[in-house]
C-alpha cells in the first residue's frame, strides 16, 4: 500500500516535538539515562542472602531497582529459580488473590501508514486485506462478544491511519458502550474498553479520555534505540522513537488514569527489554506519580510478509519467556500482567503460576472476525497467527479446575478506583476487599448467562469456597454482599460494591 498524498500532510502533523522535550531531563531520554548495558554488565547472580533480601522486597510489594532486577536476570541456580517462582506466586496471591480477569481483543481497522518490520498490517504488506469497521459492523462484533461469549472487557486495537484517527476512536468507544444485547437471563454489554492505539498528542488523548477509556496501552516494542530504528523506517510516524517513548507521559498528563506498557519480546535481547520495562514504570512513577497499570510482554509470532527472518538471533525460547514473566512479577509486584492468546495454551497455563493476572479468550484478531467467524489461522486478514484458540467457556473451566475464579469486575474503573488510588490500594492489599466481592457477583452473572453445563459444574466448588471465605474473613461486608448475590441470581445485572 503506497502512502496516499493526503496521508502525507496528515502524517506531517502528528508529532509535536514540544510534547517530547518538555518531559526530558536535558538531552538524554530516561532509557539512555538508565544505562541498561552497564547495569547488565555489572550484574552478578545473587548469593542466597542477597536473593532472599530482594525477594522480601517483592513480597512487601515494593518495586525492585534496576540493579536488583538485573541480578535476578543472572539467576540460573535451579533452587534459586524455584524460590523466585514460589515468591512470584505469593506476590500474585497477596495482591490479586486467585482472581484472573478475562478480556477479548477487538480489531477495528488495519489500515496503517507505518511499516513495522514484524507486523502483518504494515503498509508494505500488499497481501493484507484492509478494512475499517463501520458502526453497524462494530455492533455485530459486540453482539457476538457481549451477547454470545459474555465478555465485559475489550482491548480495542487500532492501526495508525486517518481512517481510524482520534475521532473514529471516540465514536467507536461510544458505539461499544451504548450497545446492549439480550442474553440467556439478562442483558449483556461491554463495560470497560481498554485501547491499544498509536501514541497521540495531549489534545487527542484528552478526547479519548473523555470517551470513557479504561487503560491506554502502547507498547514501546523495543527500548533498544538502534533496533527500534531498524524495525521502524525513519520516514514513518512510528520511526520516531521518542514520540513513542514519551506517550505515556502525555497520557497521564491528559488525565488518563490507567496506562499499560509493553515490549515486543524477540526484537532485541530480552534482558535489555526487561530492564527497559522496569525503567519505564519507575520513570512514570517518579515524574508523574503513577506507575503502569499493566505490563504486556507479547512475544514475536509469525505474521504475513514479516521481514523478520526465522533465524533472527533474539527470538525468545519458552524457558527464557518464563523467566521474563517471573522477573516482571517480582520487579513490579503491584502491576497487572497480561498474557495473550499469541501464546499456546500450555505456556499460558504455566504463566498462571508465575503471577499473570489477565488473559484473553475466544479471541479473533481479524477485522470483523467475530461476526464473520474468521479462522484464527487465516493469514491475510489478521496481524499475526494465534497460539491459543480456547473459547472463554473452555478457559474458565480450565481456570476453575486449577482453583482460579474468573472476574468480570469493571467496578474499580467506574467507581473511581483507578490511577494512583488503585495503585495505593494494590500496594496495601486493600483493593482485594472490593475485588473479591465483585468477582463472585460478576462470575455468577456470567455463569447464569453464558456458561455451558460442564463449566457451571466445574465452577461451583470455586464459587462456594469464595463465598465461605467472604463470610469468614469479611463478616461486616457479608450481609450486603449476600443481598447483591441473591439479586444477581434472580436475574438483576451489573451490581457491584
Ligand atoms: N498500531 C498500534 C501500534 O503499533 O502501537 C497498535 C496496534 S498494534 C496492532 C498492537 C501491538 O501488536 C504492537 O504494539 C506490537 O507489539 C504487536 N505486534 C505486532 N506484530 C506482532 C507480531 N508479529 N507478533 C506479536 N505481536 C505483534
Ligand atoms: Fe501499524 Fe501498529 Fe502494525 Fe506497526 S504494529 S504496522 S503501527 S498496526
């Protein structure tokens, strides 16, 4: 796809240099200032005492320093790795208990003016079939997502193009939130839309914020600037490393409460990217007072006409991928961690024990893929190929068999428990109070409206255990909770505490 002449003038107005420089401390950006190569060079595997000291910080829900994170990267001793795994799970349980949040990706358009070397939506991929959903097509997608599958949370995904610019994003958010659909026993709707989109100016971000966004997600892809420049041609918008690096500063300044960062693992040395993610969240906390709400760690998967060769030296093995997840959990203990269906089911199941908190299911990543039932393996219509095709019903049953409760709670965001407020609650372990109650309410609602008989049976012991715990550990909240629970069972919907 050639860049049309109209697009050139649109592209030339995207980047506002002043909205990069104002956040920079002199001429060095925060990644350069973190001096990651030197931290990695000096790091040594910690002895038992130092390791226990580092892990005690994670357990106290304190961020690790870059030096401490680099030390964990050096650990190869199987006993020390086992201790790290054990601690990561404890941290997850302390902050998020046995809850897993589920969501679905919703791709709204695959026009893109960029030419990322690894992405099937790259403008250079002339085999991609391009489309942007109109309002009717979007409603058909929501009818399946909220009416048949039962999702309450989406991550809406957009390419960078005038056809899906900020006004389109705002309109699509309004359409999604307004749409209601009948379910088995009630009414279904999408209650939280997170957005994965390109970096915007503060002015545009304010418009997106006003439309009721959940988390604003932008992945840096790689924090290693020379690799970044290799992957993203200089004449494209995405070719501007600093515009992307400082987009979360702009997001927080625009009033957004929850921001999600990520690195595309496999582009450069995973150790460098890991320290980049930790440096990024620390920078946000230091300069804007709020760390990141979620961290994503997508791993490179094959895409149509991707120019990354199969022998690219930085592809990440399964064993290293697991270390990445483990170390993120320990280094940024309060953050939500998302593992998507790019990964195979076995990898995602193993990641549960290392502290992930969010998973997608029944995912379709073609534009219009839910209503059109596009196969997850259909290459020309989607960005890349999925590894886990489990339905939401299957995933929830598998989670229940492992003792996890699936939470469809979106209350925090609608009650103002976001941003710094939620961070503080998570650090103190207080957020769990609301989450535990709302997880049961929303899980029961989903079971009544969408679950297969087999999944309802598998979920029953988990549900009963949760209710017993609420009664025993939260007696003052139990009576109100019980009232809400009975109302849900009688068909009322969207009740939360
Ligand atoms: N266009 C926006 C952008 O680039 O920021 C957002 C949408 S993009 C479709 C979402 C993310 O998909 C990218 O940030 C990138 O990390 C990831 N991605 C792209 N190609 C991929 C691939 N081949 N394998 C795994 N993830 C990929
Ligand atoms: Fe476009 Fe995003 Fe794909 Fe890059 S990763 S080509 S910006 S959709």
